């Protein structure tokens, strides 16, 4: 057979269709690891490959879409990575013979990488490189990197393959119906960028059917002269008696294959829901086209690997100075000591009592009210309460905003709305992964962590969304993060804090501290990447509460001497008074080392909070 790139420049090639759809139709349960079938049910996988060859596919993708270490680990199969990928390539090769090329299929890792997640680009590249090497060992002819939502991750995969071999690379993003990637990057940006990063063929696959994909292909074709690929789903799935059924017919898909080719597509196939019959009809359509009907691909790409950013990227705007963002920002910029008190969102929708407490705090000279996300349950949202407190009590707030149970695009929308409603100070946290609140069986979802979210907000402050597109005027968020001087692994905490600062954090609030000497040591250790630190103080209201904090709250260090003091104080009012005294002493001892104090109490006792504040700020 001719070299793959030579063949695709001479004629349009047809890729195969869905592997998962066919395996499911053959009785494989959807909760199984489909990639592992290369070892456990090789005949089933081979049958699918042979059906696509008989249908006329020129390219077979290996059954290895999720065969990277991260995804295989979830099935306890990470140690079989090499075997699964090698055997996947061999099965496809045996079915292809001399009739089809074998493409090593690589999909996303299933985790967020920097700047949105805590996995570094170098780590992601290592995972992709490991899988790519195994596929090369198995004898693939090219690679198909498909169904990526994150341009950075796809770029890491391209780099990894290039580090292993010089085989051709097909790089495909997955998109929404508006043509943008699932993270909002438009084809005018990701198309040229993929070519610049070294992909031989760029394109789109999955998520949508052929009609909206055609519009995206047209936009890619207008933005780059690279070879293009298209692999749509068989329309959108319909729920029919509990099963997801794709209803786009083979003839319908084939009619769009002709339109794809007219726009310059050189590799056309199918994704979810497509079958050998879909591929057979696409092959018929391709054969029926005269060679002159398809626009010839131009081999050279506009931006060779290693060139600068593409012209389609929006330009960053200067960030607004901290002192102009908020009163808290101005206080920290002018090195004035800031005072914050926490108010928990109420249960239900009635917040008059909470707003009245905020009024009182303002009258007593508190600078800012912080609004944490409360335990899950029937509580008002922190965002809603923050807006209401600012509007009705006239005091500035710090909104604690968590990554928990939110996806990246949803968080971006929330924050843009919060900015328009007047929220400026943010405390960005990853969120609690434990079962808490009134619904212990409720699940949690984390799309990114606090470092990734800090990157998101820093981009908004420069006028860009997560897809690199302009949002118009930049936001003016004052970005705060959490830091824990009492972390069980201090080195890991310092490293994460440094990443947060690098991502754009402007101030930090500590978790509750009870060991002043330990805080001093921690502050010295972060001196090289120091930003204003606001210490968290939490006056105990009982011995029981002190023992709970010491033994059951991860990351909180309560010295034995402090516990002894609480036990000697006894119960009721004496214990509460001792808890206030301890918080005052810790705050006073650290007063000259930090830029502010944040007081929270277990029962939202603002009198106790004010007693602590009065002593620390005097």
C-alpha cells in the first residue's frame, strides 16, 4: 500500500464507524472496559473490524480509545496498558490486511490538565507517549487523536506522538452545535492551531450529527489550508424504551459525506451510532464523486510547528489594578489591616436575619462579610446571599465559590453573572469531596480544581474566556484562594499555593489556625511567592467542638496545649470564653505578620466574632 499521506492526497479515504456502538450491539455491557476486550474477547473486536473492511473502510481505528493509564486505572488494568494497545493494533492489522490502513486511536485522559486541572502538561504527555509507543510496537500506520474538548490536551497528545515516531497524525476536536469546542474554542482558532502544532490532518468528530458539523468544516476550511477530516455521529441519540438510539440513516449520513468532500474533507467516516452500513453508503458516495468534485488538499499548512500564536486568537487586555477592583483590594494594596467575618447562607429562602447581622457588622467597623458555601441541602446559594447582603446591608462581600458540582462552562457563566451583579471579591476553593449535609448519598462532581478555576478567573480579568475568545470588557475580580498552614503535607501545600499564585491569586485566606508558631514557619516558607495573607480564626464554643476540630477535620492542627486549656475551662460559658481568648491570642501574636483577619464561628455567633476582632485590630 502507498504511504498514507500520499494516498490521502490522491483520493478521499473513508474511515470506519463506531466501535462502541457495535460492541454494545453484540451484547457487551456499557459499564465494561471496551479496550480490555482486545485481550478478553479478541474475536468480538476482530469481527467488528472485518465488518468495516467489508463495508469498504480505507482506515480502521484500533479499539484503544480509552487505553491510557488514567482510564485503565479505573478498571484495575493499568498494568495491562502495553498488552491492550499492542493487541488492539494487531487485531486491526489482521483484519485490514492489504485493504486498509491501521490508525492507533487515542482519546482524552478523562481528567483536566493545566491550566484547568492539577495534571501538568508534561504528565499528560507522558501518559500519551506511553500509549503511543505501545501502538507503534503493535504496528499502526498512523494515529487518530479524537474526541478532545481541550485544545491544550490535544496539543499534548500531538507532542507525545511526535516524540515517539513520525507517523501521520489526524487530530480531531469534538464540538457543540455552534461549532465551538465543548470548552468554547471556535474552529477558526483550533483549526490553524492544530496544524501549527504538527497535525497532518485536522478535523472534528463526535457529539453532533452531520448537519451542524458541515458548518464547522466550512469554518475550518476558511481558516486553514490543511487537510481536513470529519466523523459525525449518526445524529443525536433518542431515548427509546430506556435505550439511546441513533436514528440518522446511512443514506442521510452519505448525503452529507458528499457535502463534506465538496468542502475539502479528505478523510470521512463516522462516530457514535454509525455502523458498517453507514460506512458502506459513505463509500458508495465517495466512489461516485469524480476526482474533480473534491477540492484538492494543500499539503503545506499556514503555520509550521514552532511558529507563534495564530492570528485568530483574541488579544489579552491589561488587568485592572487591585486597588480599583474593590474596597478590600484597595485596603490590601494600601497595606491596611482588613477585617472579615463569615456569615453562613440560611436554610430556606428567608434571609432577613442574616442581612441584619451584616448590617450590625458594618456598623461595628467590619470591612467585609465573607459568604461561604454552606453544607448541601435546602440553603440559599452563597452567590444569591452575597448579592443580597451587598444590596441590602451596604457592606462588601467575599464570595466563596467552589468547583464542586459545577462544570467549567457553568462556572464561567456563573462568574460573569456574579460580576454584573456587583460581586468583586472571590475566594476560590476546590470544595468538599466528603458526604456532608442532609443528603449523605448525594454525589459530587469536580471538573476542575481551585488552581484551574483561578486560571479561569484570571483569564476573565484579561478579557478572555476559557476558549481564548474575547468577552469584551475584562472583569475586575479580586481573586482570593485558600491556603492551609496546618496541612499534613506542608511541601505539597506550598507547591499548590505557588501554583495558585502563578495562576493569578491576589490574596489568600487561611483555614482556621490555632498554632501561631506553625503559621510563622509556614509564612517564612512561602516568602518567595508571598501575596497578602488573611488569617482564619475560629473561636471554639465548647470542649466538644475543640476535640472535633482536632480529630475529625482534615488539615486543621490543634496543639495539645490548646485542647488542655479548653478541657480545664469546663463547659458552657466558661468554655466559650476560653475559646474566644485563644482566638484573640493567636490573632494578636500574628497581627504584624499578616494583612488581615477572617473570623468564623461554628454557630454564626457574631458577638464572639466581634470580641476576637476588637482584640486583634486594636
